[in-house]
């Protein structure tokens, strides 16, 4: 089942014409801080300092705001062990991606001590986190910007952090959400920004995964689905056998060419990669379930990789 909706014309720009600097500035002025990165994310990271090394891997200067980019790294890092990269908040509005990563680090990371090296970057896009938005202040989607000479500072900073370790990771799991606001706000804004017509679609009701079409690892994806369905429901295919316009290749799984699209899941040479998509607006899911689903996905990803 998909939840269908429609949206009126977007209030910024001229239909059929891509945005220029004036339209981007108008859009940026409409964004309002709705929550605190410092109080909700930095404080949680600092609370884990006794168990992890806290790395500041960059800083975003979006006047008048200044955001340190922080990651958690295993204190007992051992180059002989496989690495696991957990990323969240690439789209800042995706709450459970951020707090699911932090929950995993707090409650479950100790289970893997001496077995893997962990690097957890829980909130890639703090400006978007505070404004509950998908884009950065330049109206750029960080999750289409993980490529050389990235135009998005958030993406470029993570690439610099990970680049020396690209071959050291066995697993990379990137934690996301698909929300009703994707259809009511973000897709109409995208169409307006690019000067294209908005085509209404649907929102999948449930959790699903986006694998890499160049390295799909179906057993890995299904192990995660099996773990998560104990926590929350899995999104079914729509009437066309698709989820968000892509063919369902196994229950709850679609594939994208992640590197071609500049997605975060393509920034390492890890054998096992995936992108989670939680549906927080479902009447069948609570915020706690969403965080639990993200943490369960990370645990299942590591468990599978260590035993495969």
C-alpha cells in the first residue's frame, strides 16, 4: 500500500524555469529553526565520550550559524579488524536516522568491541536537522552530492573523513526515512527548483531498503529485513510491483545505482552496503519503533557481515 497525496503549485519560482540565486534566497528565508542540534545531538554525542573517541571532522559556517560535524570512533581501533560505517542525518529532517545511529552507539556498540572498528557519523546535515528539511541552505540535496568536487559542504566533509578508510570498511549502512512530507513539500520543491512539473506519487507504508544495483548482496538485505520486521512493518510493493518507482527485487528491497546517483551509500568500497528507509508517519509506527528499527538494522547488518 502507498499513501497517495497531491500538492498545489510550489510558492517559489516560475513554472518551467529553474531557480536562480534569488529563488534560492527566498526559499532559504522561509526556513525556520525548529529544534536544536546542540541540545539534541551534540549533547548525546558528548555523553558517549567515555566510550568513543569523538572526532570533529569538519565545520559548517552558515552565517549566523556554525555547526561542528562530529563522529564517534572506536577507542580501541585495530587495523586488523573490519570496519563498520554508520551514517545518519544525511537528510537532516530524517529524525530516526540521527537518533537510531545514536541509539545503536549507546546501547549496542559494546557488543562488537574487539570484533569490528566502528565509525558513526549520526548527523551529516545539522542545518537541515534544525529546520527539519531535506536540503542544505543552498537548496542542495546532500544525498545527491557524494562525488568528487561535491557542491554540498556536508557531503564533502564526510568524503574527506572516510577517504583514507575507504578500503577498510566491510559494512556501510546509511539510515534514512521516507515521510509524508516527501510528497507534500520536498518533491514539489524539487520540481520547482529544477523547473519541472510536479508529478504526484505515493509514500510506501513501512520500512524498506535501498541496495546497490552494482553490488546488491541480496542475502545481506534480506537479513536486515528479517530483523526489522520484528520491530516494525515492512513496506509492500505497490500495484506495479514497485516502491517509489523502482522494482521490488525481494520483500522490502529495491536497488539504485548508488555511486552514479551520488548517494552516501557509495562512498566506501565496503562489500556490504545499504540504505534504510523508515516510515515515521505510519499510524502503525511510533518514534520509539522507528529508532529501534534503525538500531536493529545496524545490528543485523554487522551480524550478517561477520558470519557470511
